[in-house]
C-alpha cells in the first residue's frame, strides 16, 4: 500500500528554526512535494524534490533521501504567518503520475 | 489566487440529493485533478484528467461519483444520492504537465444534512 507519515502538530517560536519530517512507503515513487495550507484555504506549492539532497529556497529548504524514504522541510526565521499545515505529498509514476498526500503537520508559531 | 476557480464555494444539500461542482483550470494546463479533504486530513485523490481523458479514478470512489471534462477545459464533479459522509471540501487542481506542481482552486465546501 501507499503510506505517508508526518507528525500531527508542532509548535515553535517566532524567529526560530523548525524541521518537519516526513516518511513515505510507496510503490513507484517519483518525487516528493511540500505544500503549505492555511486554515480554510487551498494548498500552495513550496517545493519538489526528485533527487537526493537539500534544495534551498529562501527561508524554506527541503531534503530528500530516496533510499530511506525520508524527507524534511526546514523553515528558518519563523514568522507568525508561517502558522499553517504543511503537507508532504508523493508523486507516483504509476498510471499517470498521481499524487498522494499525507495528513499534514499543523505548525503553530508563538511569539 | 492561483487562477483555478471553483463554483460554488459552498453547497448545503439534503441527504439523497444530487450535487454538481465545476472547476475551471488555468487555461493552458492540460492536467486536472479532483481531491476531497476532510478536517485534519490531507487531500485525498479522487480522479484526474489529461485533456478530456479521465486517466485514473480512485478505488475509494463509489459509483455515486462521476467526473467529466468534455472539451479538455473545465471539469464537473457530480455526486449522486449524497450521504452525510460526503461532507468535505472538494478541491480541484491543475498543472501544465506531469513534472510540474499542481495549482489548487479555493475548493467547494459541501455539507450534507
């Protein structure tokens, strides 16, 4: 079966760094997405990793290890507006490259 | 605003009624996806289209659900004989191809009484 695990909730302080982990067990893995979703809004794209390693994009970085079935999203210099759910999603190369999502990690940033 | 629109934004219906939702993707995007999301969960894949062809449909989707994309542009999702368990946010997303991220619409929130 296809399975994506990530912590349900995390709390961090404004200005700090937080790492949100994601592990996946899928067949036909193609790549790993991270999306941000504020309450009541649609998900918005943050990053996509296909190859192993770290990709940095401003305050956000994403890491992938295909051999370990593991990814993380690193958020630096946290701001209050970063309080949101962060969705880990695996793109599969079965059929037509559909994407399956984890349940999301709700991040609370406190002052 | 990602450029993907959905209509209606909210729908309240009684159990047993049929409902239809519409999604207008970004015009040059040939791939269109439907997801269902309940509180505290990530989006659950329902189906997707490449142009007008429906390429895959979730096995979780009962026969009460049907989707179309007749001209490869907008898409409709119909739920027949709605049940209370169908209450959820229905999200549509589009992408310009396989190797690209999906752009999500604002969703249609369905409440079945």
